[in-house]
C-alpha cells in the first residue's frame, strides 16, 4: 500500500493507494486502473475493468489465491494479479 500526504482545507490527509490484494474479507473497493498488459484478458471480459466494484469474498490459508466478486461474477485470482489491480484512493486523517 502506497501513501502520499495531501492538504485538504486546513487538515492534512493521507491518500492511500491500495490494490485488491490489500482488501480484507468482505471489504469492497472500486477498480481505478489495471495493467492491460499484465491482467489476463478473460478477467477483463468477466467485468474486471475500471469503475467496477470488487469485493474480497475469501482467500486460501496462505492468502493465495484470492476469491473475489466483480460485476456479479465470482472467481479466484492469484495474489500476483490482485496486486496489479489498483483501487480508488482512500483519504484518512494524518496520524
């Protein structure tokens, strides 16, 4: 997870960039970008494209693969692939 400091109004906020691999079970995110070169075409054909909501359903005991839901479809993806699917940034108060 990458972070950058951003000034919003009078408060500093930390902007967090995270991927599908950073989600916790049941957590959702909106796909912001992905590498069309590194993401398998069938995954994109099933709706894993920017603007779509993704939910982490579960993961294996070693956290690879991940079982996700996108666009009404459920499928398993490797952690390596999940790390290449960037989700919309979140803003948190600076610690």
